[in-house]
C-alpha cells in the first residue's frame, strides 16, 4: 500500500468512529464501569447514561425513549422484529420481504422457509425500484409481517417506506423497515413513516460495531429474541453494553447535526465521482436509478473487468471501495441485489460500490479519478493469466 493518506470510500460497510464518540464512551470503560442494574451508587451513573443515550437515539428517529430497545447489532434488530411478529401471531405463516434486502433478512427468511413458513421475495426493476402493486398483490390473510428496507446498502436506492407501510396498515399487517443505511442521511420520523418496527445499527453512523436498536411502536405485541434478565424493560436480556450505548447516543446527536452536510457536501462529492467515472471510463454504467437515492452511495459496473481485480489494485493505491459480491469459499458470487435488478452477470461481476462519509474530501474524489481509469484500462488489456493471478491472491486472502 502507498504511504499516502487512506482514501476510505466504503462507509456503507462501516464508518470510522468519530472522536467525539470515543470521548463520550471512554468514561464508561474507566470510571462508570458498574453494572447498571445493581442497587448501589456505582450503578447510578451508567444507568443514567443509558437513559440519556436512549433519549438521543429517540430524537434521531422522532419517538419517545420508551419505544427504543438497544440490541447487539442491526442484524439482531431485523431478526427480532420478524421473529417477534411471527411468535405473537402463530397462525400467520407468511412473510413478505424483497429480493434485495441485507443478508440479515434474506438468510433469516430462507431459514424460516425451512421451518415451514412461506416467504414472498418481492422483485425489483432494473433501477432497483419496487412496484407498490406487487406488495398489494402479495399480502394474504396469513401474512404475519412485511419487512422492507428503506435504503439499499449496495446501490443506495430508496424504497417508498411511507407508502409501503400505509398499504400494510390498511390490511392490518405489521410492517418492519431496516433503516440502517438511512440513518444520518435522511430525516427519520417513525410516526410519519407509520412503521411498527424500525432497525438501526450504530457502526454505520460513526459509532462502534456491536450495538443496534429496534424501535417498536407502542402497543405492538412483542416477544424478546434474547431471553434473560430484565434489561431493556424485559425486552432484551443481557447486561447492557453501556459504553457502546453511550457511543450510539452521541453518534445519533452528531448525525442530526450533520444531516444537511450529508445532503449537500457529501452528495456533491458522490456526484462528482460518479460523473467523473461515467464520463472518462468507457463501458462504465451506473447500477440503479439516479433518484430517489442515498446522497452518499454510487454503484458502477465496468464491463469486461472483474470487480475484485479492480479492488486489489485500488487497495495498492490506498483506496478502499467494495464490490457487492460475497466471497464464498474462493468463488466470487455476483451480488444478489444486482442479480435481482436484472443487471447482466458480466457487468454485475465488474461492479463496484463507492460509499462516502463525512470524513471524505474533494482530494479523495480526485485521487480515485486519477487512478481508476488506468487501472480499468490495464485490466482490460491484461492477459487472462494476470486476471486469474489477481483472483487467486484474493482467494488466498479470504
Ligand atoms: C450493515 C447493515 C445491516 C447489519 O447491521 P450490523 O450491525 O452490522 O449487524 C443491516 N442492514 C443493512 C441495510 C446494513 O447496511
């Protein structure tokens, strides 16, 4: 890797923890290390700090603190919402989701199918969009829950969550949204959205990994997923991760302060990179519609090149991006999201995601625009051996 500053354009995978967040959580590790459930004075500060954090995250999504359950991650929040709905309505054996959800949903739904549930995976069009009529048509008397993400992590495409939730409400079906990628980038008002459940994850929001939340609308039947002590008002067992909860609270406060910047400065950086690539690199195509879309994400296919090879050469230049592909046992699987959109296989295998964050600058965009055209040209000219060597190295590094 070069000795230049790292250009990190993979903020949809995780974000660097903000210095203010580190500062806020440190006292929980040093001074206020008591168990918040204990009866003595040492427990008071951590217990209070959790409630402050709960107010901060509640403000981010426009609800009361009592409607927030802290969880171990976004994955747990998604799992909890879906399994709770099914547990509380045992006669309902049908679930609706989409073909482009995070694996937290897709894999859970595949497991539900093995357990005898029926799952409808709603299709998307080439722009990554969803047809409201498909949801209308899919809802059945035995539908227990509809779970549809707000913002796609691979393409940034937004689904019309408010309309989707309204359709579910009119049929009396519970609705959950995975809003992990929306947080900090879009204003969130759970009441206006009309959702029953909403998931967030802190590490996509400049806080540490391993902490998430689930919003549960008041009076919604709820069954805990993690059974244990009476933490989180009996809704999620396990001693609270106080430091991470406090970090989440601080990150939520910062996210509210920076939401305009995400939609102005960060959006224009993304646009500059996207337009620069599409204009200078032949055979490059954006995957997914232009709007409505997250302000920080672009996904671009490069015909005739393996995404993993581009990523390897970008990494040597100190540039981090990602492919939607999952690397399983050395074979490179094309992204299920791009496949569902009908992106041709060869293009989806040559597709990269660039996702910006608040730490990115104009210089980052310029570095990519300086390096990427030559990398793509080089790979297109390269002998098949060079490509397979790159793939082999990648397989060896997992
Ligand atoms: C990252 C992500 C998740 C999972 O969150 P974790 O906290 O890493 O479990 C779920 N959904 C989407 C859309 C994500 O981007």
